[in-house]
């Protein structure tokens, strides 16, 4: 997601915030380059100064390759070009050019996915050969979800009809449409292995969880009764918890149920996972295995839920599952991810703040640590005296993001330069450039 920050004190403008695939670190696109931060323990691991703004910084785990798109008042690159950036070489080693603005980019070790307003393009990472193109409904937010698991190539994106999600199971050569909501989509997310899909609409009241193989709904979770803008939806590593953040200043944490989590982890037969999850939803309690610590967590339910089964005309929301834990008092646009410990949540905000909270107990989360990564101009100057800034022409530090380089590809300019030799430790080979579709 992208977000803008305007400060009266003239501090650096934040253009983009995004976690990497395993949520171990996050990247910031700035009006003068980009920065990488480690999540636990929180620290700045690298910054690259540039003469121009970076509107999208998509990391590939922790390797030296990133996807960059220009942004801000003075963009470093045109907003219709994706640069595959090798930070060991401090230069772009591949390029994808389009006729319209790039809304989002997602990476995995074998794929590059680029989102435009009405189209999504899927490329092979090793040579940037175009593999697929998908038409979507108007997608100004750049909604896209890409499973990072090496054993599953799963992609989810808006369909061509309002409220529908298209799911591509590339390994199975299967494409399906899930009618997730009646109104426009606000957020979509896949779990780590691509077996679960979470969706939210522009109403912002409900989060729905689906089985990506069958399309069956497994959970319906209620954030609240009032409309809200959902900024982020995310699963934990074992898919037994889900969190969402909104413009209401609260992050809600839900338990997904032990059967749902077990099916996601392959502990139940795939054919029976949906039925088991539906059966469990009808049972009282809806207990979830609370991660590795083994403690149970239960979503809140109305005491009048049973009345709807007895009396017609009772609103459906009385049966809704509500969050069992919350992070409150957030004053800015936020994205979130689950931490290394089973019951911790990381919240990163557009105001330049980092918050680590614990939800070991139901209710309001305990705040474990807090830090600021965007400071005033005076604070930045003092900070630079103790941190070695990497200028535009310097070599990167050891903590920068290693997978394979990509060969250049250009949708309109066939004279793109030949790719450099792969860096040491690359796990994907190079190849011939292929023209990118527009």
C-alpha cells in the first residue's frame, strides 16, 4: 500500500510502507530514496539515498533485489516503469514499461506481478517473459495478493464484477471466481501457503475468509457496525489468527478456528476442510489453537446469537464473531503483521511509528515496544551522525535484500540493455528478454 505524509516541520516525506514476504522487515519509499527496517528487534538496517522519490518498494524476502517505481513530487523513475533493482550493483538490471501508471508490484522468487488500473501482468522472474495477463474491474488501490510459498503459485485479484475475487491456482491450472461481497472490494490477502483468502469490502464491517481451492466461505468476522476504510488484512504464519486495521484507529485480531488452521497446514484432507470448518462454525465457542503456545483464543459473540435460530427476522449480525483482542489509540493510517512470537502483532503507521504489541490475553493488547522511524529534519541530521548513510553511488550494506537478477524487458522500447552477470548466490538464472505487454 502507498501512503503520503506531509509534515509542517519539513521532515522527509513518506511515500510507501510495505512488509516483505515473511514479515521479517519492512520497506519505506521516501521522497529521497528508500529505507529498510528490521521488525524484531526493530532497527534500521539500510538506506539508499536517491535524487528523487520512490513510490513503491517491493522487497524479495531479504535479498539484494527489489522492484522500484517512482513517486512523489519529484519521482526518481516514471510512474509507468517498474525497475528491477540490484542493490549490490546499485543499479537497475531489468525494466518493465507500461502505457499507464503502475498501481502495485508483487514479487516471489519465480514471478513478478504488476498491477495497472484495469490489468494485471504476470512475468517469469528469471527472464521477465510475460506468462499471463488478467483483466480486472477498475482497481485504483492496486489490490493484489500473491502467495510466497515456493510449492504453491497462487494469485488473488479483483474480478471483472463488483465484489468478486478471481483466484488463480497456477500449479493446478485452475481459475475460479469467488463472490466475496456485494459492494466494492477494499482489501484482499492470502495466507503464506495460498490456501486461505481474506477479503473486506468498502463498507469495512465484515471480513470473510475463504478456501481458495473450493471457494467455500469458512469464516465471517465482524470488525464493527459503522462503515470504515480497511487499510490492511493479514494472516499469521499458521493461519489461526487474522488481523485487520482501519481508519477507526483500531487493529482487530480474530481467531480463525483450529479446524480452519489445521486444514491450511495440511493436517486435514483438503476435500473435508470446508465441511469441517463449517461444522465448527456452528459449534459454541469457536476455539482456536493460539499458535505455538497452545493457549486457546475465542472470538466474542453476542449473548443473543441463539435467538436468531428461534425467531425469524432477527438481524444476522447477532451471530457475528467479533475480535477477541484489539490494538487501540492509533492516530494514523496503519499496516500490520504478526510478530515472531505466537501472540505478538507489529503495527507500522504513516506517521512514522512502529509498535509491537502482545495479545497473550483477550481485550486490549499490551504494548511491548514503540519506536519512531520518521523524524524531524533536526532529528534526522542528528541520527545521520550515528548512522552511515549509503549515497547514490555507494555499495549496499550486508543487510540489504539475494535472489536472481532479471533480464531487461520493455513493453515499448526493444533496445533495452542486456542483463548483467548474475550476482553470487543467485538462485534463478538469467534468460533472454521478452517484450512486456501493455
